[in-house]
C-alpha cells in the first residue's frame, strides 16, 4: 500500500492526525504551457541562461521522489512512461499520477490566447495505456504497469453551453475510468473568463458548482479528493466541513514568495484542507527539496510560516545558493486571499 492510500483511509475514518496532511508535487506543466513551463536551468548565483531540457526536468522529479516526503507525484503520461520504464516507483511509497485531461484553459503557450476563451474539454492521455501499456484493457487481473490514478480538471464559467459540455465530458470520463478501474482526483479551477458574478460571491459560486456536480455521482465514481483554488478561509471551511467523505485539497497557483508558499499550506490545513498540490511553488523554487521538507514541517504545525521562511534562507546560505529575493521581501505575503488570517 502506498502512503497516499494509508492517509486517505485514516482521513476518511475521521482519524486525521499529525503527518496525515497529503503533499503532492505537480510536475505536469508540459500538458499546459509546454516547454516554457519547464523553468530555467538555475545556476548557483540565481541566474539562468536557458530553459531546462526534458532530462533535466525529470532529474528533479527523480530527486523529489527519492527524497520520500511527498505523497503524490503528478506528471504527464509520456513522462510517467519514461519513469515507469526506469522503475522509479517500483519500491517507492510515492504514488504516481497523470494529468488525465488537458482542458484549453491550461493551454498557456507562448503567443497563444486559448486560455482567454471559456474552457473546453479535451483529453490526450489513454487511460488503458497509462495503466497497462496497451491500447485496450487486458483481461481481468492483469498487473498494473503505470498508474491507476489521475487528475481530471473542470472549470465552471457561468456559461450554460460551455458548462454543460464540460459536465458531459466529465460524465464520459467517469464511465471510461470505471470500465477499467481508474481512479481520479478532481481539480476545479476558478472561472477563466469574465462570468459577471460579483467577486464576493465567486467563492460561493465555485463551492455550489462543486457540490452540485458531484451530488448525482455515487461513491464508486466519486473523486479520491478535490484540488481547488484557495478562495479564503470562509470558503474553504464551508466546503471542507460539508461532507467528511469529500476530502478537499488546494492548488498552489502562482509562484509567489516563499512566505506565500508556507502560508498557503498552513492556512489550508487550519481551515480544513487535507491536501496541497503545488506546481510552480516547488518547480520555480531555488531549492525544491528544501522547500518540500519545510512544507512538511509547516503542515504538521512543527514550525510557523515565518520560521519556515527564515529556515529556508538559512539553508540557501548554507548551500551557497543565491535567493531570488532578500529575506525581508520573501517574508511578505503577496497573495490577497492569504492576508489577514
């Protein structure tokens, strides 16, 4: 049993305790922004002359899995195939997952404007190939080759045609997943276009859409957990306290400051989230392994976000790595939803 399975079992049983907060790394940017999202090949002085190659990017994935702190490593189907061939997850307690769909609102490619239109459903990955390495599901009892867990993403835009199409595609995905025993966690983004909804009501709109879209889905087809935007403590607590069986997690969003990273983990855990799945906040950090280690301590309430930022800079100094920001600047909260809590 992977560590994720054990934690989910305890959380669902109402036995959540220290160490049970789930940390996931989103190393799937090639499914959205593409090459540009690989991040720079960072030099020790903090500079970078070019974007990382695929091999350099995968080397960081290997290092993070080897660190054995995160619980889930999310990658593209093509990168999972590469890492599975290497046997990276064979004896690891880390659960691999793939991005099971790649909706148009994450197509933030250089020069493109796809994300400026209401999100449209789209899927690249073959679930059967991801699980078994074959185009068609093999006979019952066939061994799992890759993974049986993926992220499925939806975005509600208060647009009846776009939202109905999104929900119909979600229903088709659930049927396909159920047919071969594929599990998923559900990512729900905030609207990616103007919805004409009062900004103060937007968190409530998202919460209502989540509960409404899952109300007709029975236990067998429900997500393992949610991944949503942190819309502030009130909205998170409202959703997290609604149904114990619906485990809520937060996504990382923009890179922000190091204080933003630790503050988001702390506030998410405090107000009922049990999962944090961060991409850029880890991928663009000066020292990803260090920031992950401190995220674990913050989630377990072993250190405060301020203490974690100071510890992070001390580690950068110890390893002679130049920080992207001065300590004073890195202690600043820049994300509006994190202020005042």
